[in-house]
């Protein structure tokens, strides 16, 4: 899909490559995300998704290529640099402390305080109010902000992480496999939160290997395979089945088919051999039984 006419992407990488010694983790990857869209970054395990996430979030620096934020070249040296530009990453572990309350996790690392030193303390009233307001904007009614976050479901914890990132100024929300460990119902809840973030004008990068989660919510799809890109496709240009096939790779599917046929032949041969061995055992058992009968008669 071509770039939106006259519109600058919130985030863009051009021909980005990353090497670890002789290993090519990424090679010539290009991708962009615009305000109010969900860009799905798809690929199987080992495709290079994690490496690209770490480049986008400032953990790694690319060895080649350009990284632009709202059209400006940037060089991030830490996740804090990326966050200062409005790029927030929500990892699978969510960076939450299960025993702390929802409100304390919402403000973890940026706690509001009242009083003056040395009598500063956590501003519980403000934290409660802001947490309720921000969660409500995502369509979530919090029962009790003092509830330990560890008692929430997986989808609810994801909602807290997403609302937290939006509140602290995220323009681009990078979600690392947010539905990976969730059931069907919980995954649906998270997809609804992603739609809410898009409706509020954020650019969302949704990283997943599950096409069935990505296709309903995605606007565009960038596909990775073994560190290289198959390209970026608009939802109107590809079907779900097209995306599945590109993720697996046509050559890989053909090779897998040949391997499965070979396994089937091997299994048939093994079954025949086992049947032959079984018949030999049965014959030996009958012979032993007949010999025993003869001994008893004599």
C-alpha cells in the first residue's frame, strides 16, 4: 500500500538492518504507522519481530537504515529516548507488580505525591481519580483501584498497561504479542481496547504471529520471514488466507508437504515391519504352546 497522500507517518523505518556478529537478524526492513491506524507486524517465531520491536523502542540501534518520527530522523539510545518522543511499548510481561494495586501499577515509576520532603507521600486520591478516568476512556469501569493487579484477568491487565501508556503521552503504541497467552474471550477484549486506542488517534503497532487475531483489527500488515520483509499490504488487498500463506512462505509449505509425504511413507513401512514382527511373535507363541501341550501328553 502506498503512503497516505500528504500525510507524514508518526513512525517510520527505512531499509533497517541489524546484525549480531555473522548473524543477520534483520535485513532491509521498511515499515510505517500513521495516526489512527493499526499496523500489524506479523511473522512466525524467529522471523525477527522481537529485534524490530527493540529497535523501535530504543533498546537496539539499527546497524543500517533510517528511523524517523513524524518525518524527523532520530537516534534512540534507550527506551527513555523513545518514550520521550511518544513511542510506548507494552511487552508481554506488562512490567507490572502483581501484589501492588491497580492505581500504583498505573503510576509505577511516575507516582504523584503530596506534601514536601521529607514528608512526601503517594497521592492516593489523585491516583484513584486519574486511574478511573483513564480506564473509563478505554471503556473499562474499575470496581476498586486498590485491588491488586494480580487478581485481574489477562485482558484486564493489558487494558491497564494500554491506558497507562496513553495517559503518559503515547502517540505510537507498540504491543508485543498482547493476545498470546489469552483465551478467545480475553483476546477479544484486548482487540476492543486496541480499537479504542485507534479511535483516539494513536498509531498502533500490533506484533503477533496469530493472523486470526490480527486480521479483524488490522488496517495494514507488514510480514516478516527469517529477518526479511515480504512487504506491506492493505487489508483491502489481501485475504486472511493470503496472509497465512505469506507468513508460512510458499516454498516452506511445499517443503513441508514433501516432508509429510515422506513421513507417511516411513510410517507405512514401519507399520508393515511391526505387523511382520507381530506375526513372528504370534507364530513363536503358538509353537511354544504346542510344544507345551506335547510335553503334558507325554
